[in-house]
């Protein structure tokens, strides 16, 4: 009998749909309070997941879901930097 490996899923904070963890990008607030994109998914800190689209980032910004998930207010320039990093991919 073959063992079935469970694939971890996470919910996108922009669209609310569930995807495999590897298909999403993690936005992380480090213990020092720095907000950044975590490509590896292993950085220390509190995280929120997003689809790899700028549209989901805009939706999450409008509804303030990333701020709620990270438990911190996020300035507009951080959102602009995150959107720039997403568009470069």
C-alpha cells in the first residue's frame, strides 16, 4: 500500500482561496518588525500568504487583511515595494 504524502495548503489573504503552500508567496514580519517577502517560506516571524499576483496584493491591502494577519500597520511605501517585487517575478 502506497503512502499518500499530505500537501500543506494555505489561504491567500487577497482572494481567500486555498492553494498548496509552495504556490504562494509569504509576506513576513520579522521579530525586529521588518516586513518583507519570504521566498523560502522559512523565515522567522509572523506570516501571511498571497497568490503570485499584484491583484491579490491590492485586494489584501484594500481589506487590510495583511495588516490583520501580521498584527501591525503597514505603510503605503511597503505595499509599493511588495507590489514591485511581485511584478518583477
